């Protein structure tokens, strides 16, 4: 039916939009506190950006991307994640010319094809940050602390921070050989996707959701056991900084994240009560991504939070971000002779910074008052022909049912005072 939304998508309706406003407002404030500026990238990009940046052995590229050929014969993809587009913009616009580090944040819809379930949509929304220009472990700790700080300010509790290091190009070859040697006797038991990854990128098998593959890799050699001295030192210093910041964490040796561009630090934030997908976000370091996309080597680190999952977690913990605020003033009219005056009055209220509306269906005063309660409105401004003849309006507080007559020229200031007091 044309009246049904596509599977795996959600409408954000007026009675829930304030929750999103609250999420975005808190995220913007935290970004300001940590020195990040907003960037907005296109919803679709050239497909090659994700094939090269995200990795052609990842679930995202192999199974989940919305890719199509446009009218010019170009392959384009609805963005499945936010980091690669931000790196592309960083390179295209030479943002490093303004000095490093460059700290950016973004909001936006992302698109991944998959089986819809609680906390997993085909169109979902993400808040993310990216920091370019430094390999300092203190920056890793700051980025992780920022993600946890944001979750805390939103009201989330009982979070688990999972932490790992996925090494670098210097120490991964040794782990690759050890992992392939371990997996080779189990090759026929692996799912077809992981069999294809065995030679190309066996590390991705840790990220497979197949219960059989998960059982096989449970005892597999981990990257953490093969870290080179530099990576080991880096990981140790990240942990020291996190302890200095008072952040608890769990070392998760099998955490590899779902993207090929990660190096060194990788982390996820877990919360219970939102279904099988209990990660609300995560991130890590990607020191080779800028070079892989055609730029000079510039280190980077960032994270992304799934906003739908954050809202699910808040609801599960009984911590709704914000109730529906409704409207400040509803103008209630009595009689056809006040119509033009009501139009002018609405304009004055709005010019004075008050959210205001009126009835446009010709309902009775009683019906309009009921409508004011359902809207909900905080104040009802009653204007009838008799009040208009005397140059006044009745201002009624709907929470206390008290009412005063106020001269029309003073209505805006009076309403503002009442609203500030309530």
C-alpha cells in the first residue's frame, strides 16, 4: 500500500520529535565543550568511497549497502556510515590547511539493508565525531570520554565500555598467520561468507554473527596477543588515561568493530534492555584511512552513536529525554467579528517569541478549550467581541484554571511573565 512506509524505516511524529530535539541539543552542547564543529555531508556518495574506505570484506559492503546506478551511469551509494564521507570532505576541502587537529561532528540518516529488528533499522540516524591530526593516546581517551559523557548527560546509566586494540599494519601479519592456522582445520564449518574472508581478511570472521562462526573463533588467537611494542605501548597509555578520567572499561580481546579502517584503539558502548543489538555506539582510531582515500597520511579517531538505540535505551531505563512541550498560547475566539483581530494578535505573540496557534475549524469556545488541553497549550488567550470592544483579552493559565483580563497592548509581555513563572 502507498500509505505504508518502507520496511525498516520509521516516521518521527510530532508527539515524539521533542525527544530528538533533546538528543541533538545535548550532543551539540557536548561537542561545543570538547571543541568540535559541525559538518554536513551528502546522503549519497560515489560507491568507490565505501568500497575502498569501509572495506570490501565487511558485512556493510558485501551485504548491506544501498547501491544503484544513476542516470549518468555512475555507481552511487546511500551512505551506510559517517566516517568515510567526512574523510572525503576533509581531503576535498583541504581542511588541514587551517591547522591540525581538526575536530568535526555530524548528525544524519544512514542506510543499511538488513533484517529489521529492535534497534536495527534500514534507515537509522547517527551522531558522530571525527578528530584528525594526532596519534596521542590522550586524544583516544578524550574521544572515548566524550562518548561516555554524552551518554551520561542524556541520562543513560549502567553502561559498559568495551575496549580493545586491533593493532597496525606492522603487527597484523603475524596475527593473520596465527589466525589462519587456527581456522584452517575448521574451514568447512565456517559460513560461506567467512570462507570467502579466510584468505582476504580473516580478522572479519570475529565480526560474523553466525553462532557457528562465533563458537569457532571463541578460542582463536586475538590481535591483542600479537601487538607490536608501539601498539602495546599506545594501548597501555590509553588505558592509563581512561583510569585517570575515572572511566571503568572491559578489555574485550575479540572486539574488532565492523569496519576495515580501524587501527589500534577500538571501543563499543553497551547497554542492556534494547534487544539483541545491545551496542548503542562505538568507534576507534583509523590512522590509515586518509591515505587509503588518496591523501597524505593523517591520523584520525572518532565514534558514532545510533540515536534510535539511544532512545530505546532511555525508554528501557525509564529516562525519557523530554515530554512534549506543546505550545505556549492558544488564541480562543468567540464570534466572527474578532477574526481579523485574532490574526493580528497571533502575529504579535509570535513576534514576541511565543509559540502560538488558534482554532481554524469554527468550533465553540468549550470545544476550543478542550482542544487547548489536548494540544497541549500552557495558556489560553480568550478573545470575544465583548472583550475586543473594551480592548482586552482573557488570559487563562490552564494548569491552575486562573484567569485575568489584560489590555491587548500588554498581552505579549503579560504572557511572557506568566510563562517564566510557571
